[in-house]
C-alpha cells in the first residue's frame, strides 16, 4: 500500500493562523457536548442511587 500526500508549493499565513486559532474549537465543541451529556447522566444516576439505595 502506498500513501502519497501532495506538498503545497506555498501556504497561506492567514489560513494557518485561522486553523491554529479555531482548531481547538473544532475538537473542543464535540468533546464538551459529550462531557456535558455524560455529566448530566452521572448526576441523574447519582440522585437515583441516593434515593433508592440508601439504607
């Protein structure tokens, strides 16, 4: 298997700056969304466990 990536002859500085600044948002938004869902689910399970499994 061969994998070839074409090399650009020139890079746009503005595009590199924009990718650097917004790259964290591209990764952070979906991860934050999932962490919020898991946190809410953990809170719900904690409340259920508190009320149903206390002695």
